[in-house]
C-alpha cells in the first residue's frame, strides 16, 4: 500500500517571483498493490510535482509518502535518500537516457548495483526485460539515438521495470509520441500491468489517455485533488464541475487511435499558482458557482461508492 500523508505541500521556487509556490497542498491518497491510479489535470496543476514526491525525487515540505508503512522520503530539512522501490518514467525518454551508453549497459547498471542481477547474468536479465517491452534483445548493443521515440520510451519502461519497483510513476509517458505510437505504448502498459500486476501512478493532462489504463482516476486543479473515484464513475458519472468541463474539452483518444473531435475549451484561464483564488479554486471558471464558492473552500465529500469530490453544490452520497 502506498500512502500519502494528510498534508503534502511541495514548495517550488517561482521562476519570476522569489515567493515560494505551493505546487501541491492537502493531498491525501492511498494506492493498493496492483492498482493503477490516473492523475489528470491541466499543465501547472501540480500533478508532476505530486508524481515526483511519490517517486521520492522531490521532498515534500510537510507530510510523507510511505510504502507498506516505510517512508519513500520523509519531509523536513534532511530528507532521506530516495528509494528504488518507486521508479519514474518521463515524457521525454531521450532526456533520461545517457546518449553515450549502450542500452544494455544502461539497463544493467541499476539492477547490478542493487543486486537484482549478478553481473555475469546481466545480459540475460536485460534481454528478458527488452523482450517484455516488445523489443529485440539486440537493442542492448545499440545507443539511444538509434531508436525511434516510441522505442526509446519502451527502453525507458524496461529500465524502470528492471529495478523491480513496487510502484511505477509515469509522467506523461506518451505525450511526446505520435497518436498511433501513443496507442501502441498505452497497449504495452495494459499488457505489462496484466502480466506483472503493476502498481502505477499514471499522470496525464489528457483524460482520454488514462481512461483504459486506470482503475481509479484523480482530477487535480491548482495543486489539489478535486475529484477521485473509480475510472468508470469519473468518465460516466463525473460530479465535479471541473471534471465535467475537462471531459467536454478534450478530444477522446481511443486505444485504437481513433480521435473523436469534441473540443469545447474550458472558459477562463487557469489562475496563477502564485496567487490562488480564495474559496473554491475553480470558482472563477465554474458555471455553477454560488456566492459561498468565493470564500469557502469546499471539502472532499463522498458522492458515490469510493467516489469523492470537493464542491459545495454536490449532494453527499
Ligand atoms: Fe463550482 Fe462552487 Fe463547486 Fe467550486 S464549489 S466547483 S465554484 S459550484
Ligand atoms: Mg508536467
């Protein structure tokens, strides 16, 4: 079980102002082993920051992330070294692969250092992981630039999984790929999660992308989760006005690669995280906003089985 403590706040230095931005605040999440959680929101909502905190790359200023009770990295001034139990996959696989290193060496490095494979067996260990992600084991002899974007993402996935993580955090893993390749890589995630019972946090700005890989989906807005529930409830019975707007705003990407164009942009601009609005963070853009939304922060409340949302106008249950 992966748990995020009661109050997680990630402080990031603002690029323009010196004041720190609370990129993520008051997030509380639990993830069961074998579960895939989709984390969705517009760019700047804090989903990457939350992903990095889950992976132990970025320490929270307060709060904690634990796996089976053990901290991934504790908050405070002296965070511990990050765990290898969480591995992360990024949007740009090229940036995370050393261009001068053969794929085989890049994939063997971590598992040998952490005794998941003996050095003598490393080539066979790497070959097995390359096969699992649909690549020819000959790929081990080559360098990152000799592969396409989709192949490089497969390599990044193999390298992360070869560390036998308890949790895999994927931050926009298909966003930089062509639509047809996106579908192939999403299908690979589906196959791998079935074969390996992966526990994953799957981050995307695109609701259509996480639909088929996620058991549950959490919707983020301005650093907080505004709705969370089983994927079927989020897609078929969304409750929060922001989730509804988000669903109406994106072309739906089917796994087969069909794109159904239904584009209705969400009214208004995303407020600056440097000056978050008082009350409900969505009130300036919300078609249902009431006077109390301007000064009262809505709490997360149950709106259905395992389904919760933070909105004043929703009826509990
Ligand atoms: Fe809209 Fe008010 Fe609900 Fe916020 S609390 S989403 S402003 S109705
Ligand atoms: Mg991001």
